[in-house]
């Protein structure tokens, strides 16, 4: 599996730093889309999974190949901040990849296996 992100950040002042920022956004997006779920106590407002033992994050074994592409064809030489711009489209792309793979449209994050199985069962399909 590969995760590719094209970013127009204007004139890259430091290409390696810009690629690293894009990679970081893709990693955050993968975590948000597939792993991260804050479990809260509704009465006390406390997070019930505050440790790294309980709050799931993607590790190196879950990482696909990350491909950051910088669109620097803009000749204006403008410098544009990229921040975490890779997060927003990547989450939708991951959700669409799951839909294309199995036909289950999951509209709540994280897209966990149990949600996929429930969506397939609801449609009368199996995994």
C-alpha cells in the first residue's frame, strides 16, 4: 500500500523539511482515520484511554510507503505555509480506499474493522 500526497507550498525553502512535514501530516491522517479514538466518560468529562497503552497510534509496522510530492511549478516564488494540510484530504482518501476495497462506507472515525464488519452485515454482505 502507498499513501501519496501532492502539496503546493509555493517555493520550497527547504525541500527535505517540507517533505518531512508532508510525511508527518500523512502519518497523522492515517492515525486519525484508522486508529485514534478518544474514549470519554460522559459524566466526568475525563478521557478513559489517556495512556499510550490504551490510545492507539499507528506504529512502523502499520505505515504504508509515504510518497510526498511537492508541486513547485509555480514561478511566482511565493512561500506558502503548509502546516498540516496533508491531514484533511488523506482521511477522505483512506475512507474512499476502504469503500473501494470492500463496499462499506464508514462515516465515523476511526475506520475500525468492527465498523466495517457491521456495515457489511447491515447491507447483507460478508467480509
